[in-house]
């Protein structure tokens, strides 16, 4: 039996079945996602606070470069990322930032947008990537390679299944962390 399996491997018949799930395959799966709506719950663990802060709402992703996050609880807030413009509306006030003028903020934003878009090239400009798991259950770890980012952020861990991102965790250098769980509502 062992010789038979080795012979099949030598002929290349089984290698596809035994091949590990790699970053290229994950990026291909993510890039195939057509966008959509999802519910989110964000939990922030801040050392100075007695208990975590929690927010929830809805996210809308329109590939490749528009992401909208509408927080409904505890208080309404809308954040829209459209290309290089980030807009935040809270308490009837609106702020707009051109990310092209803030490279550290752009690198942070790109960690999520480029993951959702399956854009490995952009991710690797500011992060080293490590993938564990298989298509049905994967974990992608992004470790900042840029000193400006690594001075603030220790790592970002993104996990999911096939083309769906289900959880994002940001671990800051000071130990504070945020976790976002995502539950798809519909895809486009």
C-alpha cells in the first residue's frame, strides 16, 4: 500500500489532495467574494477600564475599496472608507481624513480592506503574513514590518472560513486589544 501511495505521489495524482492551504489560495478565495452586509460585535479590552467596551452594528463591503461600518449600539456612529478617504460621523459631527496624508493610518486600514479584497501585494507592503489551518477554518496573522506601525500594533489576527472573514483581533503594543466578530447577513 505504501508503495502505491508513493507511486501516486510521484505521478502527481495525490498532491492536490494533500497540498496545504496556503496564502495564495486564501487570497484567491477572499478576492472571489463579491461583498455584502454583515452584523458585527466589537469588544475592546482597555487596561484602564474595569470591563470591556462593546459596540455592535452593521458593516457593508463593496470590493475592492469601500467599507462602511455603522455602529448602532451603544450610540450611533458611521465610518466610511472609500478609496483613500475615511469619513466618521458621530454626534451630528463629521470628520474626513485623506489617508494618503497619513501613511500609518492607511497601513492600518489596508490591513482589513486588503484582507477582504484578497490583496496580498498590498498587505505585504506593511505586514509579514502567516497562515494556519485549512480552507474550512483558517487563521491569518499579520505582524507589522513597518517601525511606525509596530510601535503601536503588535499583531492583527484575522480568522474565517473559505471566503468569509469571521473574526478580527487587534493586539496593541500596550496590551489593549479589540475583537470584532462578523456574521454575514447577505452577499452581493
